């Protein structure tokens, strides 16, 4: 049984320190990489380019 005197569970296992990027850091890095590849950085700059499309029914 995994509990102490108070009835709470006792955590058993291995705690390890791993050097790896966090999910948040990885997502932000991907966003910055995509931004660097674009020729425009805001909506008005996008409208001034030919990189637009029209949706037709």
C-alpha cells in the first residue's frame, strides 16, 4: 500500500533533470521562424502584396 500515516499517497519514482526545450519555447521558436520567412509583418503589408486570394462560391 502506498500511503503514509495521514492516508495521502506517497510518490515513488525517479525524478530526473533533462535538458530539453519546453513546449512553449518550441512553439515560440517555430512562430519566429515562420515570421522571418514572410515578406510582410502585419495585415496592411499583406494587403499591399500580391499574396492574397479570393474565395468564390
